[in-house]
């Protein structure tokens, strides 16, 4: 995803396929959103974006954020799922973590523990 695609997602706001989350979201809350998107039509969770669409950026190192997201999924989502993770550099050195969840999850329904 490039910065223009990210800007378009943020500009369109939250929807049934896009969720904005602060980097300090609780693991249980993130797992709930992941399971919901996997059960629907897939989508994106943008970490480091506030509910109003402003970009606060990741508070932790992007590699540690990716590791944390994968750990949340391993510990809190059943059956296991593997999302696509990437980061996009925003203005002023802020980085947004993008969790892309596929629409064709083979093991529906997914549940958050």
C-alpha cells in the first residue's frame, strides 16, 4: 500500500471493512476486530490512526508492532489466521501499521477468545 492509498482509506473513514485503532489498543479489542473482519469480507485495521481519522502513528518500533499483532492473533483468535502486515510512512516521520485481512479466510467462523 502506498501513501495515496492509505490517505484514501483514512479519508473515507471507518466502515465495515476499515477500522482505525490506536497503537495502544488492548489485545482483546484487536482480536475482536480481527475476527469480525475475517468473518465478514476481510478488510483493514489501521494501527496508529485515531477514531477521528487523525494519524498519531505507531508508538512502538514497526517490527515490534508486527510481532505484537501476530502474537495477539496466535493467542486470541481461533482458528489461527495469518494477516498481511505492512507499514506506511506518513507525514512527520509517523508510521501507520496496516493489518490486511483477507476476504477468503478458509476457516470461518473466526472467534476472539
